[in-house]
């Protein structure tokens, strides 16, 4: 048994505890929480730290299998150009992909990630996850705008699902994005995902998505034609707007995580309010990297949306560290409290992934991991450039 204390403890189960004590068993289970009222008597058994103790981070959107693509795509080109370059540079030797993924997995763990929703297009990271100290929810991603290949896409993803199951990994089959799924594939997917606990979809990441869906125009449509995914004068058979996709074509079962939301507005938020168990995942550093644009954080807060945090991949980010995402949000949205942002990056994420019984808050019986935020402004609860995270357990 170990006992930890700090200037403050953010339990996510009430107000911050000043100089409280958290007792943890050898296997990481929270055994006790003591509120000292700020008057902590010296105890030889208590490890006191200068900073804030928080639960382990929950990364609600990552692509571990793209870790070999760090610095491979220049920033600021926009999503259409990003995808064009991405298709050219993604393929690499499996041993390079596995080695890079293993390094990234270790970095994420040391930086405090305890639970992670990870997008999979291949089985290349399965062996890494079998050995990882992070709990992964594997989201097996489908895409394809050619209706004639829809059945083939379903067969391929079912084969990947069989491999995930054989590896003992938890998984869900999910669509990539509204603009990258044909209507036929969406219909087949809805049947295959009818009992999903967790679904995610890349959502309103660029303005070009609306142009493609509504008018078959814009940078994404040009990219499809240049890559010959669309030939001649034919137009792909796509859902014509984002709200229809969510409300009619994506399974209503379980939790749905909308990822990025860079160009979401009040109209789309209002239309989707009737979708139960909806979570809005922000990946601010990736949004800045690709589109040089941030999602409407203040609007999502005002509309009481359930917000969670992700890192995206090394193809679109310089780190897979949730603290760096929080730091960026604080820089651009300073009115949002650190306590709220920690909640988004921990308990909200655990709820989105259906794992709140063990993760997300410091509560007796849970095993959330414990982190220490160091070198921050404790008087104002603000991160500083030097603020870093240390894993306690």
C-alpha cells in the first residue's frame, strides 16, 4: 500500500482536495481517500508532491499505426492536400510500423495515458497492444466511396475483426468519415454495427466536406478525381449532409464519438441533440497542424456538449501527449478552467469509452492511474510552459 498527497488532488468526484491523501494498493486500486481540509500532518508513510494529483489520461482518438509518419507531411496544407500526401507516404515496412508504434505506446504511457481509443486499418499494432500497459479500445475503421466495392470492404473489416478477437483485443467496427463512405457501405455498416458499444467517426474536419456532400465540388472532390477514386463525370453516391449521416446511417447503439468537429456550428449541434450518448472529441494540435483552425470550444461548452480529448496521430501531431492538447486549449480558450479540461481528458473520456467503472476518476475501487502535474501556477490553476506530467502509478 502506498499513500500519496499533493498541494491539490483533482478526484473528479467533487471539489479539489487540498493536501488530501490517496491510498493505493500494489495493483493500483484506490483503497482510500482522505480529505485533510488542507491541514496535512506529517506522516512518514505519505509521499507528498508539489503539484496536482489527477487520474490517468484517456485519449479518445489516436492512430498508433501511423507513428512511423512523424514529420512526413508538412503542416498547414489543408485536409485535401494532407490526404493526397498521406496516400503516397503511408506504406512502409511492417517492422518499421511495429517499432514506431511500440515507441509511441511507451511515450503515451509515460506521459500519463491510461486508456486509449485507437483507430486501426490493419493488424500492425495488435502485437504491441497485447504487451502494452495502456488499455486500448480498438476502432476498426472502414472507408470506401465505390459502391461496387462495399461488400468487399465489409468482408475485409470482418477479417480484421476476427484477428483482433483472436488477439484478445476489444474492438468495434466504425466508419471513417461521412465523406468517405458510400451510401451502400453505410447501409451495410449499420447492420454490422447494430450492437456497437462504441462508435466513432471523423466529423466536420474541414469546410471542404460540406462542399463535397452538397455540391460534389471543392478540394476533397478534386482529390478524389486526381487519385482516380472517382472517374470521369460520375459522382460518388454519398450521404448529402452530416446530420443525416449521424441520425439515419450511423448506428444508434451505444456511444458515438464525433472526432475533430473543427467546423461544427450551432446548427449541426442543435440537429444532433436528440442522439443519445453523444461525445465531441477535440484534437486541437492536429486541427492546427492540418487546417490551422480550432473547433468551436466555447460554443460546445455553452451548448453543454460532452467533450473529450484526443491526440490524433504522429502524421498530424508532434506528440501524443494529452497534456499538450490541454495546454493548447488553455492558450486559445483561457476562460475554460483547468478543472474542466482535466475532466474532459479523464472522466468524460472514460464515459465515452464505457470504461468509467475503473478509469477516469479517483474513487475507492477504481484503477485510474495517478499522475502528478508539476511546475504549474497553483494560485490560478493554470498550466505554464514548463508544466509537465509525472506518472505516480
